[in-house]
C-alpha cells in the first residue's frame, strides 16, 4: 500500500473538508479550528498505523472533531447562561450585558485554570470525557489504563474543578 501524504490529501480535499466542517459547525472560524485539529489527529494516526482509505478516515475524524467542538461550544454557552441570573434593577440592558460578559469570561478563565492544574493523566481523561465525548472504555484503551482508573480520574477532575470554582459560581 502506498504511504499517505498529508500534504497531498490536504491539497486534494482541504477545500471540501472546510465546507464539510462549516456545514456541521455553522461558521468559518470554528470550521478552520476543527480542520486544523483534524489534520493533527490524522498525522498522529499515521504515525501509529497504516490507513487504507485516507479520505474516508479524514472525514470521519473531521466529523468527530466537529461533534467534540460542538459539545465544547455548548458547554461554554451554558457557562455564559449561568452568568445571566442577576436581578439588576435600574441598570441599563447594555450595562447588564457588559457585566454578564465580564463575569462569564472570568468564569471560563477560572474553569480553564482549574482544569489546567489537574495532574496530566487526570486532565487528559477529563478532557476526553467532557469535551471529546469519549466513553470510559474508549478513554481507558486510549490511555492504556483501566476503566475504573478512568472513572477515578474523571471524578477527581469534576470534584477538584467544582471545589476551585464553587465560590465564584
């Protein structure tokens, strides 16, 4: 079998991949991010195994990346929505929106910082679960650990993140 050239695949299918991702995600910026992540995952996969149908694999990976990104965007949106439960009588709508945006950004930074401070394996298991949508079995296989260990890592991540953020939310 002929070796897969990522560059050739990019030249032949890059524009189609961008359109595909834009249809799935609804905007060009997210599609561009997803496209980059797709190629990164393709390169990683090619370093580990031979791919018989690279174009099919490329679009399969792109779909998974788009689904993960969509989940992440929904999670971020829910954080923003959580910041909108204020009763600020007498303040203009514009002031309220600005205040809500500042609070939501602070909340996102706090959550991101809490996740960043997790031990590496714990953080990786949590991100694969929460943002990439992998099952515990898939995470266990990917990380080479038991499902029970994945459950412990994810539980620890949730508890630590909640502990660090509870006073702010």
